[in-house]
C-alpha cells in the first residue's frame, strides 16, 4: 500500500515564491550533512591535521580549511537565496540587526519526538534592549544580558580583525596570516575546535541562532523547546536564517575590506583583448512536483505484517 500526502504552499509564501526553495529536501540535507562532515566539536589535531593560525610556509596541504568551508557554505547559500528573491521581484536579503524587529515570522509546524512543539515566532519580534516583546522592561534582564553577550563576542571578533591578530588560549595575540585569514576568522565565528580561543570569542554563530530563535520567549518564562534555527536539519526552513547568515558573512568579509586592497585597473586589464558581444540566456526556475519517502519518520508497522507494509510519501504541489 502506498500513501501519498500532499501539502500546498501558504498564500503569503506562494506570492513570494520562496517556499519551494527553502523547504527543498536537498537543501535541508546540505546543511545537515555538511555539519556531520565538518562538525565543530572534532579537533583536527586528533586526526593528525595541522591547523596553525600562522603557517609561514603557506602549506595548504597541512591545513584543514574547516572555517573556510563554513564561510563558503553560508556565502553560497545566501547568494542562491538572493537569486530566488530577485527572480520573484524581491530585494536582496539584509543582515539581522539588533535594533530592528525580525520582520519575517515563522511557524515550523513541527514537533519533537517527546511531543513538544517546535516554537513559532511572530512577525516583527524585537530582539533589542530597549523594546521588550512582553512590554515589561523590568523583567527583561535575561534578554538584555544575552543581547549584550552576543554583541560583546561580535565586537571582540571585529577587534581581532582590525588588529590583524587573534588571542590564543593563553591570551597571547597571534598575528593572522593573510593566506589563512578567512579560515582563521571563520573558525572563531563558528567556534569550532580549531578556533583560536572559543572561551574568549564565544560561539558567535550559534548565539545568533539562539538569539533569534528564542526571540518570542527571550526571558525563558515559557520553557519552550529549541527553535527550528537551533537544529541543523530545519534551520534553513526559517527565512530569518538567511538574515543571520548574511550578518556572519559580512563579519568575515570585514577582514577583506580592511586588509585587502581592491584590484587595480592594470591587474584586471587584458591588453589586446576586446569583448565584442555578451549574451546571457534567460534565467528560468523550474518548480517540479516532488515526493520523498518518510517511512523512517513514521511508525507504520503497527498492526501490519511484512507483507502489508504501508509506504508513506510526502510531496509538495
């Protein structure tokens, strides 16, 4: 027996035309599998992989570019999301701001195995210090402290970039090798096991996800379960993820803006070469019907023998 379940796009997302993209199974698996392959808790030294902050020999084979992989993933996923937005007449995604409301609400319509619902987030939720979501500033001590906590770690990263040096676990400033700058800064941002000093720089990316994901219960008064942003397999479904990713990419790009000079005309010019024509084929997005097998997520063997097993597919239309 085969059971097919179809779900339709909500009207507000059908107009924007983005649901087809952010709920694509392959895209969700990309983030999950990428984390499994480059998880942030394994230290590369345990695998005989050297990841020095300042490798004077520029030996690329001696470096595991975990941080640069993390940065490239966020950069490309934001670029792909911008293409989807532009093709639907929407502006490019903007970075999350501490003093601006989170415009996009999100209802994941999911629940954990223990029965707790994955919390939703209303539109235009405030995450800044001055305006509280519960209109009670006296009870906002926890929320304000966490916002300042994230800001402090972000400022420390900017200070390291401006000084072109990071503090190691001993508190000693170590110069950043420009050849590995993106990898070094991204390791700090992700707070993986190769980070220079995770206790000092914090878990900036994870803190942003938690800050936005728990914005509707910033004071922890309701005891809500972790949000969709705090799970690798669901975080891309939340449109606020791309605002967060945009801010993280901009933080890493700050190093390039400060320490790398732009290319000169002489470096980009090809003497004797003239472009006579330039053609671009139409950009078309094909939305195809798709379905996936969700047998592993549903207990369908109850009261069924092996000869009468139900096959469950979930698809979109």
